[in-house]
C-alpha cells in the first residue's frame, strides 16, 4: 500500500481499493453482474451414469445420488450484454450436500474469452475453453464439444413434443465449488461452496419442447469423461429463453469455518 508524507502529495487519480471489482483495476476485463441474455437455446439430456464415475469427479463434501442421475447440457447464446455471443456445454451430476439433494457441475466447457474468467472468479464455475459444433440437422439439435482435436462430449436431442419448463427435473440447488490458490503456493486463499440457483431472474420462455436424447463421451488425456457412458436415458428437453444472471450465494466458506 502506498503512503505519502503529506495529504497534498497523494495522487488524486488513484483508484480506491473498495471500488475495484476485478482486474485490470482501471478497466475490468468483464463487467460485474447483472448480465442480460437474449434468445439463449438450451438442450438438456438426462441419463443415469455409473456411481463410480460420479464419485470420481465429486469433491468429498458431496455424495453421489443413489439414482446416478446426470444431465448433459448444450447451449448457444446469440446475444449477451456482458459477454457477447458464445457456446457452452455442461456436465451436471445429482448429489447431496449435508443431507440436501441438489446438483453439482464438475466441468463446464465454453468458447467465450470473457465469460470464462467471470464464471470462475465470481461463482467458481469450473469453466475451461473448448471449440464447438452446434446446430440443427432436421429435427435434431447437436452440441459437439471439442478439446485437443477430440470430441469430448456429444449431445443430441429431438424436440417433437410440446412441453413446459415445469416438466423438467428440478435443477436446484445448483452448486459450485469456488477454489483460488494462494500466490505463494501455501494452500488456498478461497474455498467456498456457492449456490447459483437464484442467480437467474427475469426469465421469459419463448419455446419449450421435449423429446429423446443421446450423449456420447470419448476418451481424452484431459477432462476425460468416458466413464460417464449412459446406462439409461430419462428424456430430453429443449428451451429458448431470455434471462438475467445476478450474483450467487455463499453457502459455506470452508477456510473461514
């Protein structure tokens, strides 16, 4: 911290520490929430996976749900006020924390340069960069997530049946584990359990459909999810909506406690 011999020597242009939201301090790399999205297109495919696979990717504060239920999600955002257009895919697993049933996302793939650090720094969402092939082939929506020349996760689903958002399996609480290491290598500066359930407001659903879906996972030397090969499917949903993304909730601060 800078000190000055006299008040007159202080730099009047210095940035007050309590006004810095992220770095660079003079021009943050990403805007603070809320973030508005328009025309976001989501596909959700629900399936059952091996409990061993789920347990492998869960931090020890969680327990896999006995039913082994998971969701593979593909989405494309044509317009976002804070991050521009981007594509994304998510693996979410059903689990319990302290006796409460909810969902945890062990990995999220994205092709947005600004949304990746925002998601990691604000919510602890485990976002990593990937390339995507997303589109519609006749009645099928597909999301191919590509890392290192390999399609790690391929999601395909139809939308031939009318549906409502209320029919979709509950996805809350939606947990993240926010982890930031100390700069000196001596442990962590932050380890917090975050709930992002109530971050989404002002939702306007334009389309909601249901159908059948499949998911394929391929082996890879990084982010290998091949042991999540589905054992059973529970249907698929397609939804188009507008929404606003706000701040999350800190459920537990592991280091403070």
